[in-house]
C-alpha cells in the first residue's frame, strides 16, 4: 500500500502495545476458564458452588474441559495471527490469510485423509497430515504468484486451491465408512474447540513452537522485502531461504492448528489489519503483536460461542467467518478505491 493510500495512524510504543494486548489476553483467559455452558458448567458462581459441593467434579471440569479448551484457543489464535502477518509481509499483499489462500482447507484435507485411512489413532500423524497439506498449498501459491504477487493472481490461486480441497474433503465425507467418521470430517470443515483435551494440546504444541521460531526468524527480511525483493537481496538476504522458512513455519503452525481444531478462518486477516497502523506499517514489528492479538480474538470468539444460548454449541469457525467475511469485503472496497 502506498504512503498516500495509507490511512492516518498513531504509532504506539512497542512495549505499551504488547503490554496492553497481553493484559487483554490475561483477562480473556480468566473469563474463558470460568465460562461454560449449562447449569452445572455455568459461570463463576456456579463453579464455586459446585466446588463447595463436589470438589472432585469441579476439578475435573476445570482440568479436563475448561483449561484444555482455553489453552488451545490461545495456541491456535496465536499461530493463525502470526501466520497471517507473515504471509501478508511475504506476499506483500494485504489480503493474504491462511484460510483465504487455501492453507487451512489444505491442512484440513491432509488431516481428513489421515483419519479416513484409519491412521488417526496415531497422534503424531494428524498434525503431520495437516502440515503436509499446508506446505503443499503454500508452496503452490508462491509458485503461482511468481515475483509480482498481485492481488488478483493470489486470490484466484486461493480460490482454486480452496475449491479443489473442498471437493476432495466432500468426497471423503460422502464415502465416510461410518457416521462417526462423517461427524469427525464435518468437525474439521467447521472448526471448534469443543471436546478437546490436554492430549490435543500436547499434540499440537511441539509443531507450533517450531513454526513460531521459523516465522519470527523472517521478521528482519520482511522489513527489507517491503522495499522490494531486489532491494532485500542487495541487503544480504537470501530470499529463497526466507520464503522456505516462511512456508515451513506456516505449514507447522496452520497444519498443527487445523489438525486439532479444524478450519478457523479470517483470524490471520483481521488481526494484522487492526494492529498494522499501530506499528508504523513495519512487517517485522507486526509479528509479535499479531500473535498476541490472534490469541485475544480467538479467546473472545470461543467465549462468545459458549455464551450464546443455543441448543447445540455453535462452531467457533462460524463466528470468525461471520466477523471476517464483512471485514474482507470492506478491505476489497478500500483497495479498489485506493489502487488504480
């Protein structure tokens, strides 16, 4: 985005911004842990009353339901927010986001494929399948986009990848060997933190940590890349190695997230756009705030689905899509007005 097209902003000191976002995450974490559904698993008052009556049951609710769900929301939101910020900086495109570009749906297809062929019982294979799907989709996207990385080419590539993976996932759904398998496949399509345990946290965390390290390692190259790929190369950055780290980091983060929670879209689009004006439009400085902001948005969305009084709990992926789709359309309108 050119300087003339950028909206007015007031840059915030990094320490103040990160501290404020961290405080927001802390508050939302506490709210998430004390928020549940139904009379037995209601708010803080119900939880205290239950603890007084039956401490063992209250502890089981906290340790087996609330805490794993909250931890996963933190991890997945952080991974998606960070991945979105890196993809936008790498592709120099404000509309880049794992779900829009096919990375999330490809991860879901990879996880569904592993599950469909009966290997879901091996815990390490689900995130491996998700990471393989994301890796292929992201590499294909960069290959199709070429050096120009224009919006139209990337969006068309993302539409094509999403259409193909959706068709293949639907095919797996149609040929599901049992109703249970069909429900599991639907879970990966919609995205949810319901019924997740600490096993899912430990399944996803190692891959996410590797992804975080890889994505943070491209912070300085992304700042240089904002001046152009040739300029970044003259500053001593090997862009092939930078792209490889970014692709692998996205694959680890998004693949692991989707493998345990399903497809949750638009977090990587909304969060970097909300925070970018506060960091002076510097891609490297955007990474950590986007990671924390993604965790905050995901916690808020998951709290929302538990507080909405419905017979069946809404999928958190539905809530993020309801937030993100209008935001995406707004960005398209803004880009159309500011770009020739």
